[in-house]
């Protein structure tokens, strides 16, 4: 569970960072993020195909499922030109935030 929450927090931060990069003028930032997420997903697939024990394989398989969904969301943002954090397509996603001042996680 810790790994899943951590990857969800990281994914939320990465996508919001892409929105900031777009605002700063990098109009290809979402496409670049999509490519990065695809590479990261392929790395997990390589890992699950390696010689790991059954428990690790289950964990990696779970992360692959979650990461495929996350990558598909970013792919749809590329396809539909979603480039702002205030757009409904982003607002409607389940997002995980680490709130440092509370030393806790917030899910929106």
C-alpha cells in the first residue's frame, strides 16, 4: 500500500509539473511526460519478466496496472490537448497530494 500511495503522489506531482511547464512555454511537455511514463512502464514490465519471487511479482503487477491507467490518462491529455490543471479532465481525476504542513496525505 505504501508503494501504491507513493506512486500516486508522485504521478500527481509529475502531471501538475507538466501543467506548470506548459504555462512556462513548453507546449510539448505533456507529450514528453507521456513518453517518460511509457518508458517507466516498460521498465516495470522488464522487471516483472525477470527472476523475482512471487510476492515481488504480485507487487510489480499491481504497479503495472495502476501505471497503465495513469499513462492512459496522460495519453488522453495529449490526444485531447488538455494543458491546464483547471480543466475538467484533470479535476475529475483521483489525485493524491503530500501536504507537508500536515505531514499527511490528501486525496482529491
